[in-house]
C-alpha cells in the first residue's frame, strides 16, 4: 500500500495515499463558532467549502508552532473519503454515502512510501481514539496510521457536510 507520511508535534504519522487529493501550504480559514478547538473552521478548495482539522489539537498534543505561529513547512493535506455508515433507531442508514473532502493540518509532509502488510502492527489506542490506526515499521522508525474517516465524530461531520454542501472530487 502507498502511504503519505507526515509529522505532527514531531511524531511520524501516515495516511493511505489513495485518500489524498492534494497537499497545500497553510490556507486562510473561515472560523465557525462553537466547533471543537481541533476544527478551526472551513476553507475554500476548488470552489467547495472544506472543514479543516488540526491534527495536533485532535491528538491532544502541544502545538508545534513557535509562539502560536505556523511554520513555513505546515501543510494542509486535502483528503477524500466515504463516511462510515451509522444507523440508529431514529435515523436509518443511508443507502449510499457521498464522498466528502476534509483538510488536515500537519507540521510537514515527509514522503510517499510503500508499506506492506507484514510491516503492520495492531492499533494501540484501545478504542478511545478510532482515528488512530495501526502502527507501521518503516525502515528504522515506527509510524502511526491515521484513519481519516474517523477524525470527526459522525454528528459533527454530518452537520458540516450538510451545512457546507461538502462533497467529493
């Protein structure tokens, strides 16, 4: 599998490259009141409003920006995915979920690499953080996979998608 590796608070992470649309420099963000601190707002990407997730805040890590200012290496990784289907007694499962776009802020993007299944270790988040996937051994380092479709709670993602008309590529 091809993965995009990047760092957050100095630690290595990765996402499957098939989910990546584009890597951008840090973009201006339109704040939305009452969102969690890890969602600083939305930005415009190719004519669409896209929610932005600050990974350092989402992972409850200290910000890596000196004095609160982003670095020149800070990047927005624009990803696309089909949200996981959730059904409940009062809200039936949708027959087909539309792909959505999401921007994720990383300290810097390192590289695209190939990882094999035999390099993978199971997740260690204990179910508390569904957005953290398994660990990969790449060379001499260990990289944590990020499950982009679980970065936002379902209710928040659904609300942002409906409010902004955020759809896939």
